C-alpha cells in the first residue's frame, strides 16, 4: 500500500502543481500591469481578468484537493500556496477597483 501512495502522490501532485503555476503566472500578471491613468480601461480589464483567472486556478486546485483520495495522499500545504495567490489576487482586484 505504501508503494501505491507514492505513485498516487505523484499523480495527484502534478495537476495541483500545474494549477498553482497557472495561478502564480496570472497573479504575477495582475501585479505587474500598470494602467497609464484612470482612462486606461484596457489595463484595468487585464488586471480584472488576471485576478479572475488566478482565483479560478486556485479554486480548481482547492476543489481537487478536497476530494478524499487526493486529500489522503497530498498534504494541505500543497494547496496553501495556490490559496495564498488567490488572496493576493483578490486584494489586487479590490485595489484596482
């Protein structure tokens, strides 16, 4: 059974890792977009879209982790980074407002 857990951990960790990388990329994008002024609607739309995609990817990672087979083999801190990125994106979204 321990041999299966190692394999399962790898199988479940890959999608969690990929979703965390996606969330990190879009969070970075949301933080680096700088509007030229209050009239720059395109930049504000880009920030909002990046924040939504960050929150979506982090939410998907959290939903994947909540499944009992995944939760048994992957620890909570593996999804913690994705959730922290979602909080950062939520704050950025609120600030860009």
